[in-house]
C-alpha cells in the first residue's frame, strides 16, 4: 500500500458514509430521481378474484340500470360454490360519470370496465389529457345511443326561451357538462350554468329557481318519468345541426314518457353513441383471463339481454360493430370471428336447425323510427354532397 493510501481510503469511506446518511435523512422532496410510476395498475384484491367491476354514470341512473341487467343476467344460471360463490360475478359500481369513470378504469384496482361515450373517448385521445388511451384501453363492443333529455318548466316552450336563464349542466366533469356547453355554443344561446344532481335540479325547477336541466340517458330512463311525474315539466325539442358531427338525430315518444309527451307526439333531440371499454390488462395476468371469461359469458348470453323484460336499448346493439382507430379486446375479437365463421358455415350448408343457431348479433330489423332517422341522414348527406 502506497503512503497516504490508508488516509485516502478512510477519507473516501467516510465521505461515502456521509453521503448515504444524507440520502437517508433528507426528505423525499430533495431526491434527485423521483420513483418511477408503474405502467400497469395493481390488480383487484385476491380475496375476490372472480369479481369484475364495471363503473358507470352517477347515482341517478344513466347507464347504471343497464349494467345492473348485465350483472343479473350473468349471475343467473351459474352454479355456486359452498358459500354461494359465483365463478364470474359482475359488480356494478356507481361512479361520477364522464371523464371520472375513465379515470377510474385507468387507476382503481377493482374497476375493469366502463360504458362511456365514443365522443368523449375520441376527445380525450386527441387532447392526451389522460395520456395515450389507445395503449391503455381496449374496447369490448360498441353499444347503444344515449339520448339528450332537456327537461324544462312548463313555461319554457322552446330551447331559445332559456337565453339568460339558469340551466343545470349536471355535476362538474360529469356526463352532461361538456355536451351542454357544446350544444348551447353551437346554437348561439347564452344561458347561466348551474351544477346540481338531477333530483336537486328537479326540486329547484319546482321552486322556480332554475329553468331547465339536461340529462343524458338511454331512453326510456325510468328516473326521468319518476322525478317529473305530477306535472309542471315538459321535454323541450333540441334541433339537430348538420355540423354537429358527434351527434345523431333522435326522438322521444309518448311510449317512452307517457307523463311528459302527449299521445301521438314526439320530441326531437340528439344522441351519442356509447362503447364498453376495458383496461388493457397484460395478457398473462389473472385480470385478463377474468375479462376473457366475462366476454364469453356476455356475448354467449346476449340474447337474454335482448329479451322483452330487459331494457329496450339492448335491441339496438350490434356486437360486431367496429370502433375505428381502437383495438378490440383480443378474446372478444376471437369470439366474433368464431361466430362469423359459424354463420358462414350455416349459410353454405343450410343444415343447421334454427334452434341450434348462435344467437343474432344485431337486431333482425329496424323499427320504423330508426328507419325514418336513417333516411333523413341519407337525404342530408346527399344534399351536402351537391353543394
């Protein structure tokens, strides 16, 4: 050992020890490198490995009743364990709606899926508010349209009567807020925003403190009929604007809301498409397999959701419909490919009896109202092409 090396060794060792001690006692705020954020969220607690969580809407309705129907149908007919355990349990979770439900899918361990609007999904992807959603989320299937309900006091005859008056846009960040702002902006109408839950808004309308509230839900929404029963309210028409590309023309009928719409009349409105999305779990994970089990049960038993006792919106769903630009969950894609191959075999041989055929993926025919709206859309597109 060369002279002075011992002194150098101890000095170096002391410096290293002091550096280590400094790193241990200094608060995290002065750390040089922040801890890396995990790229995959944690899975749900192992104590409930067969439960898949679907979050949707707020406590007042929206898509929550339809998720309850999914849970009820898939629970029926399953064999249970010694303590009543189900091989696959769907847990409906009441959320806050809008962007909040997508955030829950991205972050909460027990939330695997949500029903969200296609329009919102596209907007968030374009703005990158939540990062690259196409790498974090997959879709299971496109679903039904949700109608915009403009519920107003009886003295409000048309939407322009709301200028300068307080109108409820729902909770901040909820399903309605951005739609309501977009709607009144396109129509060039200025109103005073308030943010209340639906039941609170209805009571404020009864007291004359606000003029109207906007509610988004698949028709018929039982809560709309329930809260407005007893008079004093009306459903106001919302004009369909050709430049409003995310929106679709729709209408509400007496059969949907007997207490709000007179017999034989209809109220024109707008609607938005919805989609069932899921967290993009790693392929070899337990949650991925659980999601695959859900897809097999949901698709295979979809005809039970289309039964008369369930919500009529299930009749509008085509499980094979594609969401452009997004990846479908692979087991869902494989299931559909298998079904389509079976259908091709049936068509070529004609040897399979009706009772043995797989259930249909889409309604066998359009009702007259859907046919009318589709014809109006085709006429508008043709006129626009002549300009």
